[in-house]
C-alpha cells in the first residue's frame, strides 16, 4: 500500500509539471505571435537646431585697401668719389657711418700742392699769351702805317713817271729819264705789295695769339677745376653711408669715398600684380595719385608714414611680373632707406557693396541668410574684393538681411537655426516695442509672478509694463531668455 501511495503521488506531480510546461509554452507562443503581428510605432525624432551668429548686410560705399610690401628708398642719393688722385689731408669730423653733414660742408680734402703748381704755371702761360696778343696788335699797327707810307710813295712815283712821259712827249725829256721813272714806280709798287704781306702776317699773328690765349684760358679753367676738385663738399644735407677713406691715405681718380643719402626725402617702392595695377588707373589709363600708408613693424611700437603714388617703373623688370610702383612719402621720422615695410594703398571708392566676414561666403560664392521661421536661405553673391578677414560683395536683395557670420559644413539652406546676435545686431533686428498675443503675455505674467528671486518693487514695475498694449522688446527678450524659450 505504501508503494502504491508513493507511486500515485509521483504520477500526480509529474502531471502537474507537464501541465505547467505546456502552459508556459502556450504563453511564450502567444507573446511571440502578438509581437510579430503588432505594428511598431516609430520613435519621435526632434529636428536639430543650430546656433548661428548673424550680421546685418549693410549696402553702401566702401574704400578698398590694397595691402602689399615694399622697400623704402631715398629720392636723393649721391656717390662721393675722388675726381683726382692724391693724398687725403683732412676729413670732416662727421665723416663716419651715419654721420650727418650740411649742404656745402667740406667732407674730404686732398693735398692741392700739385694742382696749385699746375694752376700757377698755366696762369703764367696765359699772361704770356695775352702779352703776345698785345705785341701782335702793335706789330699790326706798325705794318699798317708802313703800308700807308709805301702807298704814298708809290703815288708820288706814279706822278713822277707821268711828268717824265709828258716831258718826253713834248721833246723836252729823255728816254732814259722816263725809264728811270718807270723803274722807280715799279719798285714803289713792289714795296706796297711787301707792306701788304707784312700786314697780313701781322693779322695772322694776332689770330694765333688769340687762339693761344683761348687755349691757355681753357687749360687754366681745367686746372682751376682740378684745384677745386681737391675739396669734396656736400651738395645737400644728408647722412653719410659706406664710408671708405682715412686721413693720410692715397686715393685714385674716381675712387669711391662714401655715399650721401638724404633721409628727409624718402619714397617707397612696391610691386603689385597686373590686376591690382589696373585698379589704380583712371578712365584715361593714367596712374592716379592714390593715398598710401606705410607701416614699419618695430616690436609693438610701429612706425607709420603717409604719402601718395607718383610714378610707375618703365619696364616690368627681368624675371619679374606685375608692376613696380613708387610713392613719395611725406614726413617719415624713424624711417631709413632699405626698410622693409607694409604698404596700404587706398583704391578708388566702390559704390553699392556690402562688407561681410570672409567666413560668411562659401566656396560656391553664396551666403546663408535668415529666412522665415528661423530657417536659412542661400543667396548667391559676387565677390568684388578681399580685405584681410573681410570681403566686399554685391548681391540682389541682400541689403538689410541677416547673414550667417561663420559657415560650417552642418549649415545649409532650409536648416533651422537659433539666431545669436550682438547687442548692436539685436537692437537693429528687434523693434523697440512689441504687441504681445494673449498667450504670450499670460506666460510672461505667470513667470514674473512665480519668480521668487525678483524684488517686489521690480516685479511690480515689470507687471505694470506687461499690462500695457505695447511692451518693450528688450524686456521681453530678457524674460524669455530666463524662461528658456
């Protein structure tokens, strides 16, 4: 009996376990079928809103600035060279690198002894030549007097011959007397001819003496120049550079002594591209005298000067491109020839352009503007100039609209954004007073009433302003920013 009872209990427990397994399998099957037959609801997706900085596009006149680099040069630069050879006997106290000299100051003196001796000799030669001229004048005067005397004697001899011929014709004179008179007349004519030749020789002597005087004067003038060249003076006030002479040293003719530079008359030479050069031409193709600003970086204490363009180089230059332009500088204290400077050139004014940050323009030449419902729109623009970190553009319908200041690959047309403006942009984009809707006004009033940190006096003032028909826009923006909406 005991065995039968235990068997029945075991059978009962096995039946119960099998029933539970079948029931569990049925529950699992029903759950799987229910899961397969049910439709899955898609998860709710929220649109991503990007925060963007905005700038208002203002159309107007802009003056582009061309930035380049150049070198400062002196408009007056002179090489001081020795015109003659000799020994240096004196140097100016300012004869040193960077020494300042004034106009007319003697810089270098060369021993003038040889030049002085040559000058004295040529002066004596000139005196001899002038004495020869005076002697030739006196010889001509005497020769002319002898010629006149010979002519008078020839006239008398001619008259005597005429009387002898007349006497012979009347039978009174003899043939020998006539012949003697003829010989005397012929001799008188020969004397006249000889005196004329003497006069001609005297005149030739005068010409030779005058030529000798001219040559002596030329030689004396050359000696005077050589004597003056023993002194090298400054033709203008300036600064000495590249000095290469010592007192007591020998110098050869045309040897370089130093360079004289005028530091007060400076110009800057800078190279621009052909396109940039074309912007500096007027309608007739003539280079304009555009204003120029020059800046020399000096570890925070920059030196600046201004000037105007005055000419352009006649050729492009070997292995160069563009144009080499020169601008004359005004007062430029601190600048020296050879300085490498930054040059800012004011180009002609452009009308109807908009200045924007360079980061606002995309690679395709478009900008993103704020449209309806705080979504972005793309507007094509024409790039006119690049100005450092800014650009000058033109576009139809862009003036007055708000442009995204910095673009990113995540931004594009149709993207929802949250505008972020500076105080000036907020004031420009937001009206002074707002006419609130009933719901918006109620939310603001409830927020102010529930604000425990606001003083009661300020709370009453804000509630009084919210009860008006038109509410200050800046106050609404401040409250909504605190509300998080």
